[in-house]
C-alpha cells in the first residue's frame, strides 16, 4: 500500500459505513444488485489508486468485476440503464434524487462510464478521478433517504417494476 494518501482515507471512510440498521434481504433485487455493483466500482477505483495494481486485493476485485459483466444481463437487471434514462425523461424529480454515480454512468447523455472497471467521469481526461468525488459517491449511496429507496416497497422500486412491465408488454 502507498503512504496514507487521500484515496486510502476515502477507502477507510467507505469501510466505516454499515447497513446494520437496514434489512438488505428486503431490498429490491435489481436495485440491490446495482447498489452493490456501484460500491464494487468505487472500491475498485479506490484500490487501484491506493494499492499496487497487481496487489492481491486488486486481483480479487478484477475477478469479481469480470463476473459481474455477465450478471448485469441476467433477468430484469438488463433494464436498469434504460430505466435511468426513462426516469430522466418521465420522472425528472426521481432522476434528480439518484446518486450522481448512477445518473452519470447510466445516462446516455453523460460521458461518465465504467472503463476497465474504474470509474471515469470523462474518457478524454487522463487524470485520476479526484478523491472528493469518490467520497461524495460514498455519502450518496449511504444516505438514509437513498437507502430507503432500495426497499421493494419504495417508490423507486415500484417505478422500476412498472418500467420493466411496460417493456415486457
């Protein structure tokens, strides 16, 4: 590991978070997948900036990230990117409540993306993503109001299910 750089501090912040007061078993399965997936991308991005690229931590993360490429295509998960763009058009107030990472990566009009499993805000910019952005992503994903939207009975989950049904009809 490198000296205690800004990315290590953000990683420590991430791993101080907990869902102990929540019931992840009651989360909507697709929203839960993309929540966990976003955390994995944040972790991977932080790890590549805080640890040697070929550290055991990064090697294990790369294996998970390769697996998840196929998993995002399973069942209703494949609808999530389209759902984010639909929210932008049809439910802008809900879209504005999404974490910045989701709205950036899955919005067709935003250049942000996952590239080689890392979070890249602008593919033309060769600089590392600033630690402050990663810290903000963590805050958004662990915000109590957002976490409540992950439950199967939430308005976001109901909108996702309606979106999927409208695409299947």
